[in-house]
C-alpha cells in the first residue's frame, strides 16, 4: 500500500482509495492509497489513514488559499449559489434564475418545505439589477392573519389598539428592491385582494389611511401548497393565481435528485466543519449508503441539520460513522464492525449487508427478493437464518 499525490496515470496499483483536498468549495488535489489486486476491500481503517495523511496538506492549502485570496481581494458583487447539484433539474433552476433575474414580472417558486425556495429568491435578487436595493422577506404562515395586513401594508397612528405611531409596512421597506412573500398560499382572501391590487396598480394603502402610496418592488412569492387545488376549493383567487405565476420555478424534492446528495453532503460537511474549527471530516462508506437510501422528507434543510448533528457527535475523529446518524436514517442502529482481516468473517459481513439491502430494495417481500438476487426461496430462507435475519 502506498500514498501518493501524483496523477492516477503514474500510480502503481490496480485499485485506489482517494480523498479530495477541497478548500473554499474547490478541489485542489487528492490523497490516494493504491494497491495491487487481488486484495481485501478498503475499510474504514484505510479511510482514517487517508484522513490523517490529508490534514497537514489541507492546512498548507488553506494557508496558501487564504494568502492568495487576501492579495486578490477587491470590491465585487455578492453572489449566492442558489442550488447545489449537478442533476438536470438543478441545472435547469440555475438557468431559470439567470433568465428571470432582471425581469420585472412576478416570479413564483413552488416546492416542498426545506427545498431552498428563499435561497432561490435571494439569488434572483443578488444577481439582478435590484441587488443594491433591499431584499425583504416575510412568511405568511408565521404571522397571525389579524397582524399580517399591518405588517405588509403598514398603518397610521390610532388605526387600531396599539397603533401609537405611523408605521411603514414591509412592502414599503422593500421599495426599489425585492419583496419575497413566502407561503403565499396561506394568505386570507381579503389580503389576496389587496395583494392583487398591489401587483396591478403598483400602489398600497396603509391600514387606517385614505390615500394610496406608489411603490416600486420586484415581487417574488413561494409556496409548498398545490395552488391549483386551492383555487378549485375556493381558498385562492384565480385572478391572483394567474398574476403570480407569470414566471414559475419548480424546485423538486431531494428524493427526486439523489445525484445531488454527494455534492450537498460534501458542501455542508466542509461548511460546518470550518464553522466548528474542525479538520476535514469524511463519511464512512456505510454511513453514505444509509444517507443515499433515506428519502429526506425534510429535503435540504433536513440534510443540513443532520450534517451539523453528525459533526458534533463524531468528535475529533474526522469520520462520520453509521452510529452517528439519526435513528430515522439508521433505523437498524447499525454500528461499524471492527476491522477484520479474516476472509470468512469478511464474506459473512458482506452477505449480511447485501441481504439487508436486497430486502429493503424489494419491500421485504421474500419472493421478490429471491427473484431479484437470483436464488430460490429456499436458498434465501437458508441465508436469512444463517445471518439471523429470518
């Protein structure tokens, strides 16, 4: 076994285990182990060796990167990465953001909770012509309906109990910039009518005031509700629906873009490890398998929280193992087995993990599992009994 920083073409060996050396979200090289076949599979012990080898190199790279960045620093426009990933849907969203960033027409963002709708809205603002003006966001579901009108449109002194002075609303505060209304599907019908007037006339009226005020805002809205269904139920105005959905960006859930998981995991590990002043942290192969199998109902926000939790639990070991994962991701409470160099033990461990994966893949139907992996039902039952899975 040998470590090397050379290109793959000059490595002497038939199989490789590599860790990327990433700094500031860019890969600048890799530390690799190579060996000649046949040989046992790489284990978490090998991964830990690579982690230790990478640490001094990462420190040197960070020092060099920091000095280079300081020397090249100059005033520049702020940029936000709206959505991380290489899937087709992620590429499509980035393309749409670039196309709508300077348009004055309303933008409507649809997606499940936790998919990053506000991040996309902020990215549209930061990349567009209004980037030097305010970006104001409000969540309709977070403010009681009787207070929301005053928050959005403002009020005059004495217009209701507690109105001790004139107050501009959030829409006025966004004048010249972008106003982002999250969970617009939660708006009451009276507020929907006021919102429609704002979109059509570009003017508002404060609570308790007779005169109107002109405003110049770029309007972006978002929801996790099926607005078409809300229109059919009479909960959402059809005229407002068509006014909002001139430009639409649909954000798919994380379970439909699993290929983005690798990049997202690496991004969040690097981001939060730096915040916690940790050295580079990696995922064990089995922990990564479990994360790839999970459906992520909370989407990117849930993944973000999971990574933060794992970084705390893994301590200073530099490796997130399966036992560090939440019970919902690791329901079997799997623990990394101790490294074994015995062929029969390694074969038995592989069989057990393979059977667990196959059962999950075929919905725990033993008939379908047997057909899927190419054994008879009797043969499958024998293997399950052998490994205590039956």
